[in-house]
């Protein structure tokens, strides 16, 4: 009876916290034994947000911070020498169910926000990462007192996959929307006229504002891997702009206007990354910036321009 009442209270508390505490956040630490620097990854290997724990501190929701405190209390109580095996197993199952409730509940409670709010996306992903890294050593430290066969490891893969899916789905969806916006822009051959130029400038500024908004929220997450995701979003936008420049090269009259529009893009891209090292690693613009400044990329009949573009488009 005690274990049943405890289970009811804990799961009710978790559900209420999910509803009222999710927009508040705190900075929390990952277990030191599971901190992996980014340099341990093989060079050239594609990375997802869950692959990078280059910072031992993460910004997580207040909800998940409270959830982990409750889980630790349940596991500590289950491992106490005065607790019988039946009660201990019930307390462990309560901790497991609290994690499952969080994973399934967040998918529905913040479903709409996960489509358009980069901060919520960051918190959900970080929460999943935070829980999985704490769950891995939690049972091992208490295994002498816990009932035989207890484990939380089977909960780790679905939680990590959920967190990763949230980020990658958001990035893919918004990249597609930004590409659709760029496709409405007038051709480069027309931007020497005021109307098409203003339309192209507005279109580009809207897209860049959306990208900057996403990057700014994710800089607060505590993971450098968010820079990799921003880089993945940036690459197809640059690819589209350069491909369209190749297919419809500007006239000499439009060169100045085109240069201005591309400079907007270059200036905005330079602010997307927290450090110069991250920009060099993930910013696809770096490969063309020098060539752009020299004017190589805007003249339609330049062999150097075609060579530079072919290098960029292969990235």
C-alpha cells in the first residue's frame, strides 16, 4: 500500500511539473564519468546533437531537474537495507514509469511548440540527454542494495532517439521553409531594378532573421553540437543561392545589387556561431568569403568563379 501511494504521488507530481515548470530552466551538470570531449569523435564523421558532450553543463528544464531528484530519491529508498524486495521493485518501477511518462507526455504537451519554438526544442533535447547520462550510472552505484535484475539501461535508447528526432525534425522542417522562401525571390538578372531588389532583400532578411533566431536560442543550450545542426541548415541555403547565381548570372548592371545581397548573407552567417573555431568547423560560408570579397563570384564569365563554386557545392 505504501509503494502504491508513493507511485501515485510521484507520477501526479511529474505530470503537474510537466504542465507548469517546463518553460523555466536551470543549468545542470552531467555526470563527470560520462563526459566525452568532442575530440574523441573520428574526424570527418557526421555528428548529431546527442554525439557531443563538449560542455559538462547543460541548460535543462526545471521539470526534468525535479524529475531526476525524485528518481534518485526512489532509487535510494529502494536500495535501503530496511526496504523489502517487493517494495523496492515497486519503487524502481515507479522511477522507470516516471521517465516513460516524461518522454510520452512531452511529445504531446509541447507538440505545437516543438514545431516553431527553438528554445523548447533545445530544452527537450537537453532534458533527454541529461536523463540518459544520469540514468546510466545510477543503478550501478546502488546495485548492492537494489533488487536483483534492476536496470534503467533499456530506457536510454528511446529517450535519446526522441531528443535527437526533436532537433533534427525541427532543423529539416525550417530549412525546407527557408528554401521555399528563397525560391520566391526574383532572379539575379532583375535585381538592378528597385522593385525586384527590394523584394529580394526583404526575402533574404526574413530568412536570415529566422536562422539567427534559431542559432541564438541554441547557443544557450550548452552543447557545441548545436553549431553542427546550424551548419547543416546553412549549407542548403548557400547552395541554393550559388546554384541560382550560376543558372541565371547577373548582368553587369546588377552586379552591385547582387554583391550587396550576398554580403547580407555573409555578415549574418558570421554571427551564427559562438566562437571562431566553431564557425571554421561548421560554417560553409567560410570557403567562399575571401573569393566573394574579391568579386570573383559575381562576374558571369569568370572561370575562377565557376571553379570556386564547384568547390563550395561539393561541401
